[in-house]
């Protein structure tokens, strides 16, 4: 019968090693998340008339609108183009963040 709560003495060393690995993984994930948050992603719509840049933290950094596409009669179209470009840039950022964090977690889905 094993002493110390039913765990063999070698189990404690394995537990410490596992804790160290978990801590390293957490540090790597925090570092990668910071890198990805700083990374910029851009997308355009309307043949390049509207360009949006976001970062990995999913913040819109800039919106560029070609002056040629600004017509008072086309405000609704312009709004649709901006929305399309923003959503494309955010989707690209989310995909990259998910892929990069998945590399660190060995494919475990941790909700990044």
C-alpha cells in the first residue's frame, strides 16, 4: 500500500514537471497574445475604394476612403463598403490569432 495519500513518491516530481510545463505554456501564450495584439490586419472592399486596418486585439486602427467614391447620393453604399472592409479585417485577425494560439496549445480549443 502506497504512503502519502496513495501517490507514489515519484508522482510528486512528475507533478512539479507538469506545473513547470503549464507555467511555460502560459508564459508563451501571453507573449504570443501580446505579439498578435500588436499585429495589424488590413482588408479592402469596393475594388480598393475602402480600406480598413485593425489589430489582433480587434480594434479598428484606420479607415481609408478613396475620395472618388464619396458621392452624397451614395452614402448608403459607402457605409456598406466600410462595414464589409471592417468585417473582413476583423475576420482575418481572429483567424490568425486562433491559428497562432492553437500552435501553442497543441490544438486545444481554449477560446482565443
